[in-house]
C-alpha cells in the first residue's frame, strides 16, 4: 500500500473514531462522572505518557530550539483550546449539533491558510465560506429553541470555536510534520498542551468520585483516552506528513454521518428539519470551498 493510500486509510479511521466519540464522551460527562476540563487533563496526560513512551522506544528524534515556539502554539491551539472548548461545548449540546458544526473546519482551515501562509481565496471559496457560515449560524441560532434552553446555544458556540482552533492547528503543524517524524511532533505538542490544560483541569480531575465509575464508564473513558486521543492524533499526524491540511480537513465531512448514525442507534439524539437544512448548507459550502482543492490533490497524490 502506498503512503498516500495509508494516509487516506488513517483519515477514515480518524473520522470513525471521532464519529463514535461524540456519543461515548457525552456518556461520561452527562452522567457527572468527569467534568469536561478534568476529562481533558486526563486525556492529555495519558496521551503524553504514551507518546513519550513510544517516541523513546522507536524514534528518539530531537527538535531544534527554533521550532519550540511553533510547537507551543500547536499545543495551545491543537490540544488545550481545541479539546477544552470541544468537551465543554459537547457537555451542553447534542452529538449531532456538535458534529454538524465541526464540518465548518475545512472552511476555517482555508481561512487560516490564507491568513497564516498566504493561500489565495477565490470567489468560489468565498461563496462556500458564506454558505457554510449560514449553515453553522442557523444551527447555533435555532439550537436553543429546538432543545432544552440557553446552555445548548453556548455549547454550539464553543464547538464552533473549537473548530476554528483546530483549523489553525492543522495549518501551523504541517511545516513541523514535514520536518520531523510525526511521533516527535505530537509528543512535543502534547507536552506543551499539558502545561496549558493543567491549571484549568486540575481542580476538576482532583474532585472526581472514582468510586461511582461503572465498568461501562471505565470502557468509555478508555475509548476516549486510547482511541480519540492517542490513535486519532497519531493517525492525523501521519496523514499530515503525507498530504496537506485541506485533505485532512475534508474527512470532517464523514463525521456527521457517522456520529448521527451512532447517536441515533443509541437513542441519544433526533433529526430535525433545522438540522437537515443546516447540514445541507454546510455541505454545499464545504463542496464549493474544496472543489478546486480536491482536483489539485488528485494530481498531487
């Protein structure tokens, strides 16, 4: 199997992992077993231990001092802000809402690429950005009216900000993925991420009542720590070493379908007309933004 084929396989597995994560992680937080920021601290510290262990055993690569600033920014946007805003938002919104809003990530990646690395934005991309923003705005504006109250609106907004932070991270980290082994980059990204998360997640993790955890909750926590954190970031890191951030972000499209299917199977959410319309607008916007990207990628990879 070629490196490109392996990268696309890894990205599909990431979409599948995240698709299930919307429902699984919410079980842990919704039941009051772990608060969002405490859960993030547990994720980051556990993943950092695994990344350092694997790096020491198989890679042992050093980074240049000049790259530490970029690694710190990746830790801030790709781990701390990204994960804290996502879990806090997911705690207050639904799996389908969260997964739909996350489909704005490809649009946000292109915006970040234009601002950070000077990528040109065409009229087609502008039209796609507007459609995607309308879809996300519709979901956010009407989400609270369709559900339990104002907290749902705040949750949707936090998920949208998480998508923006993740888009910035994908653009920032690409240069590092080309220069270093993916395991080296992720090890340092999580090391800096832990420093940013610790002050916020420490009190919540310390106050957790571990005696309440059932075997099912322990399995859910294990899934988030091993699959959603360690494997997903590792697979994404490998893919970014082969393809560009736009290709990685395209696989966000699969997450709403997978998350919706999983949430509906478990009876944790329901489809509504507004969510369907929001999804149509977001997907139309994403298609317009990524159309040229996908054509060029077919020539490049």
